[in-house]
C-alpha cells in the first residue's frame, strides 16, 4: 500500500555516487569517511556507502551510531559532533573515534575510557576561520600540553570544519594552517599524527583541482555522496546520480484561483507577510505536506530531462510558492495539464530538505532499485 508523502531511496545510486567520489579522492591520496547524519544513520544507505568504498562512517548523533551498530554494521564509525558530557560513556562504547575541542570533555573521555579499560582515539578540531567548533591555532600548545598528560585517550589526528555555518571555503591557505597546527601538535605530543581531516563535501573542488596541500589525507563526505553535486554552485558531479533520493507528495486540491489574497492583511502563522506575485487567474495546487515535513524552499518539482527517462532535473512548469505547517502551495501556471486531485508530484531535494524528510516521521521511507520498490518503513 502506497503511503504519501514518501521518500524514494535508491541505495544502488548512493553506492555509485560513493565509488565515484572515493575514486576521485584516492587519486589525490585522500581517504573518504561516509557521513550518514543527513539520513539519520540509515543502515541501508550506510551499507551502500561502504559498498562504494568509504574507509568508515561518521555521524553527529550517538542515537544514529547505535542504530548502525544495531543493524550489525561493524565498520569504524566516527562521532562528528563534539561529545556532550551527558553521553560520554556511550561515546566510548559505540564510536571508534570522536572529534573534540574542549579540554573538559577530553578529560571526562579519559576517565570513562580508563573505567572501561579502553583507549579512545580522538581527533582535535581546529578552527581555521569558520568560527564553529574548534581550537584556535594560537591555543594549540596549551591544549596539547593538557592532552599529553591524559591516559585512556590518544590523539590520532586533527581536523577542521568549513562551509557549514559561516560559509568559509576550503583554500590552500586554511589547509596549510591546519597542517602547520598539526606539526606543532606533533612536537608537543612527541609522535606523528595519522589523520589530517580537511573537512566535508565543500572541499571536493579543491581536491579535484589538485590545489590541496600535500599532507591532508581525509575528508568527511555526506552531501555530495547523497545528492551527487558540488556544494557551492550545486553543479552535478560527473559520474554521479542527483536523484538517489526523490520526495513524492499528493495533490489534495487543484483549482483556478487569483494570485493575490483578498481582505485586510496581517502576518501569517509564522510571522511572515508573504509577497504574492501578481499573475492572471492561474491554477494553484495544494500538496499534502508542509513545513512540519520539509522547508518549502528546500524542495523543487522534477521531471524527466528531455524525455530520456534516465535523469531528472528541475521542472520550470510548476513552482513551489509557499507552505504552512501541513499544506504546500504550488503554481501550475495557465494550465494544470493532466494533473488533478490525487495526482503524485515528484520533488528533488536540497540538503536541508533531505535532512528534514529523513527526520520526519510523517514521511514514509521507500527503498527502490531499478525504479521498483522493495521495502518500506
């Protein structure tokens, strides 16, 4: 039985995307860690990444790592988000390495690892300009001296994060700063670091151009594997699929309506005053999903490109014009064509859209291969 709205997930396409990006990075001496946070640690997607050749997995949430372990996945898993003090015990139990920047957290990890008779590997995060998480390079001596005295943990590398919050691009300059900080840390610790983790999907063009400084040997890739495109310009990556994930919603209303509201105007439920484009009488549809499922700006209608039934792209004939909590309004223009109440529409997803629909319990997840469904949950 079909349950809408639903998300079609094609693990085979994820695997192809993974292999393409792994091979691209391998040419430059970079290992790829597959990031599953956008899919909430979905085991089928994780297995597809592993099939495609990633060296390990990574997620920001312990709940998702537990989900991977419960599915029997034994591959190394990295905890991306700096651990909360309240989850330290689970971090040591379930993750193979964690990213860290706070001495207090590192001290607690040390204590917990000793209590469990374990040694927990850590990567120290360095803030090279993004001003999200990370130790400032000027403070690495102090933190390095502190960590050197801890038992139960071992610093295996350093890393950085870029283009997530402030939008700072990876460059030769900030990658060289990471390398220089790592060399200083090595001198403090008295041994060689194995991992220089240069960031996320935003670094792929720098890698592909050959401009990445030698010594950076790892990237944590999620978005580009899942959606098959580069970060800053959303251009497709050659050899990848952009439709490994397709969102499907059902029309519950389709009528000719004016484009402008009538009556005295105020703010809407979300405190906004939407600007409505002045159009002739047009066909306006309502699809049965809303902001509680996905932000309207993070989805776009798609159709077969040039009718070749091999690739889907944005469909200019239908526009998403806004949404409330559970209704999304669509502009069909002067004609609704063959669409009617009950018709299904396919949508492509921006990264925030994928995050949202994977998280929403109201969106049914359907796994497909060769266009045919084989499992739902």
